[in-house]
C-alpha cells in the first residue's frame, strides 16, 4: 500500500511560520527611498494574509476531498499524488525566481499577478474532467503559489520597520491560521453536500479581495531592477530542486527505490553544480553567500530541522487516527485542528515573550517543549481521551508556531536591504524542500515498518517509531539555537541581554 502525500504541510508552512522582519526604509516605484510605514503594518499584514488564507484553505480542504475526486475522475486515489507532486514541482521551479522578479517588476505587481495565476489555476482545477488536466492545472496553481508566499514576505520586509515586525507577524497569521481550522470541516461539508469542484471556486472571492487590497493598500516597492536575471542558475536550481522533491516523493513507494535514489543523486550533483555556478556569478538566483550571515545561517539550519518534523506531523496524525484508531475522517479533522488553535493562541504572546527573554532563550525553551510534544504523540493510543490528545496537540502547536515566528524574524535581522529579495527566495526554497523531506521521512518510516512486520498497513507501533524519529530531528535544532548570540535580534524584540541573560 502507498499513502498519499498530504501537501497540507508544504502549503501551511508560511502560515505557521509567519513572515520575516523588515527594514527601516522602503524603495518606491520611482526609486526614492522613503521611511517605513510603521502605522500601516497591520493593513499590509492583513492584505498579505488574505493570500495565505486562500492558499491554506485550499490545501486543507483538498486533502479531505481526495478520495471523492479520485472516484469522479475515474482514477485510483494513489494516482492523485501526481496532482500534488505537480504543485510541488512548480514551487521548486519558481520560488527561486520570485525575489528577482519582485525587484524588477515591483513586489505589489508580482504579488497581484501571482494571485491571478493562482486563481486561474483554481478555475482550471474546478473544470478538470481528467487526471492529466488536473495535474496541469495544479502546476499552474503552483506557479502562483510559488510567487505569493515569498513575495508576500518581501512586501512586508520592505514596508514594515524592524521594531514593528514581531507585532506585524501576529496580525499576519491570525486570519491565515483560520485556514487549517476551517478547512477539514468545510471540506467534509463540501464533499458531502456539494461538489468537490467548489473547493477551487472558493478561492475566487478571497483572491479578488487580495488583489484589490494589494492595489489600494500596499506600496509597490522594489529593489535594484538592473540586476541580471540568472537564467543558468534558474535552470540548474529548478532541475536540482525538482529532482530532489521527486526523489523524496518516490522514496517510500514500493518498487521505486532505485528511481528515487537516482533522482536524489542527480539532484545532489545538480545542486553542487549550481553552487559552483553561483560562486562565479554576480547575482545568482539563490545566493549561498547569505549563509555567511550568522543569524541567517542559524535560522536556516535550525528552522530546517524543525520544519522536517512539522512536515511529518500533518501527514502522520490523520493516518494514525484513521488507520490506527479507526476514527472517521470528520472526527480526525476535529481533533487535528487543536494544533492550529494552539498556534493561533501563541501569536498574541510572541512579542511579549521575545521582549522579555530574547530570541536565543525563547527558541531553546520552545524547541524543548515542542519536541517533547511531538514525542508524546508516539504514546497516543485508542484508549486516550480525545480532550487529552487535543491538549497535547494544542501545546505542541503553540510552541512550534512560536519557534517558526522566531526563526523567521531572526533570519533577516542582519541582512542588508539590497539583499532582502535574495534572502527571501533562498529561505523559502529551503523551507519548501525541508517540509517535503519531512513528509517523505515519515512515509518511509511507515513503509519500512510495514515491510518489517509483513503487513499491508502500518501498525500503531510504526507510527510511534515515526514520531520518535521526527521528534529527535526537531530536538537537534536546539544545538543550533544555543549558538545565537544572547542579544541577537534585539532591535526587533526590544530585549536587552543584560536584563535576564
């Protein structure tokens, strides 16, 4: 048996994470440097959040409807993984180009265009009458999604002052976190009482609101439009990331081990070739020199380890509850929203916690608690009460979301203004890659457990092993969190190391 990859994790990452911090000035479409518009950060954050909410709702609702879609399209449910994978491929190809395009054409212009492309893909998905059409439509959706998330980041980066950024993150994610809360029950309602095609039509009103809000409420900021577009780097990075994502996707499929290994090897070789290319290029599409900045490097490494685990959890929990516990899809959706509720509750407290304890200490403590929460999931059994399970998930979601808010804030603390677009593309690329790796890590562990036990489906013990492994990976991030300076990101958090460190 093969389990479908839930792209819920890959699509919800930025919602849990929040967006990155800003700079003290923005560059307008005319090229003049203007002071940051700190008073309007709530409006800017909410406009960007409308796009994230649309993407989040689309992903969470879609996962509930996959069996019904497969039946209507006359294809096995496993075949729909092609539609999910085509979305991931589009992300891999176009995320690296997002920063350069935003610099050249303006963040607002590219952001609005990305929403338009996403809506076009959504309508095509709703009209799809066969699997090949759906796969192509999802690729178009992915093109828009690849631009929406990192360019939305860039809009906030260049429009909000550093001292307002943590608060802006809270305004950003509050409406967007409604996606995973509303998605599962809404998906069940649509599949039961309407038609699955309405899942994609739902994107239209939210997308229109996002475009109108962008046009009238946020500035069209841009970087240096004279930078040359790195065509060779675009092709090399896209091929490398595509091979790696497909390799991860195939890693746990029975009989596909050799193909997966071949794709991973080719992806690694292409990645090495890209690094050599980037070192000889003035404006590489993904700049590895950004890793020389300590706060950015530590955020990328620590955040990647945590995101591997975050990618695995939304894949493991629904399967464990339905296969291991025998619960219905509707009841499973009700339980799993506890994590999103916990994440939502954290956002109001994040600025105060960071101001009191600073990034370093807060990330260490939240990393310990969230890893313990993941490990506790390994102990879940059918005789656990539902409220107890939901409490564990809510606490885990609370501290994991705090980690991502911290990582995304501290990552850009020391990035120069003219490198912001490159940094957002680089960070978003690693984010997508590690989330996909998390899903495939979990699926591989389940598959190996089933093979070892001679079973068609995984047993509860297999899920326990998977949660212990991913919790260990998440806990490894604490090693990197300890390397942050005590006063790292003080300009954003308002924390002074001497007070409590």
